[in-house]
């Protein structure tokens, strides 16, 4: 796929002929220097934007054949997001933030499921607190509980530990990988942290908008040696 943007009379290529497939249940890190196209690629994979040329298939559906509402509906049923900035609604409690996507999806016992998800991330006692009353790590835990409320077939994470200290960030990483293993959710994350990238079964490396590395065997070997 290729992504170009037009500024005035000139055209800027952000991603240049990037092509790969990701297996269901796989954990994948997208790495590269700032400006290499990582976040743009994540947005294309999630259907938040469409490529200028080429196609993207998500959860068995060809995104190019869907309009914006169709892509949003697909994301609502198959995709979870975890952002660096948490993206919680300030006017809702932690419990309500997790309940919201469940209610929008018409799930019967939204409250009960949300309570269980908060318990799973260690925040069952903080459900009635608002985001401003929670630490950064606690807010990210709420965001992860909300992301897994689907439950999603694919979880996209954009620098999920970027605003957290090392200890809290490590806890968040463990939580994401635990849920990935337990639920078989495909995990695709953008990170500049090489140690986090090595936790994934596969690493896609971008440079100048091009895919310059697709490291699967080496990452698997690292995990085998560590285990």
C-alpha cells in the first residue's frame, strides 16, 4: 500500500509500497525512527484512513470496499485501541468508560462485563472514580479494559507506555500480552522501545516510509531463549 498527501502543489509520500500479511493471534511491533510512517501505517491497518494506492484487509473484510460508516462498524465489532494519551471520556467514571462500547454494541449485561474487565486489570475498587482521580497507569488500565470489551479480534496500540514510568509501563505491557495470550487477540503495536518490540513474535521496521525489515524468526528465537 502507498499513502500520499498533497500540500499545495507538491505531493508527499508517507508510505511507499508497503506490503505484508499478519496472522490471526500474532503479536507484531511496528518500529522505526520518528517520521518513518509508523502511526500512519497503524491508521491504515485499522481503517481510520485509506491508502492512496493498494488495499487493506481487516478481519477478512476489504476496507477499500467500505464507506466511512462501514469501516466504523467493522472497527466497532472487531477492533480495540490503546493510545498513548489514554483517550478516556473525562465526564464518565472508569466503569462507565468501559461500559460505553458494550452499551453501544447492545450487550445485555454491560455493567457486569465491565466490572469483570476492571477486575481483570486490577481496578475493580476504582470503578466509580473519574479519569482525573486516577494515576496515568490506572487510566491506561481502564483504556485496556475498554479496548478488550469487544472482545476485539485485533488490538492496535500506539506507544501505549509512552506517558508512563518504567515500572508502570512494564505492568501495562504484561497486561496486554496476558490478554493477547488468553483471548487469542492479534496485537499490533507501534513503539520506539526496542525491548518492548522484542516481546512481540514479529517486528516490522520502517524507514523513510518503506518496509526495510520483517523480523519474525529472530524475535521468536529471543522469546524461546527467554522462556
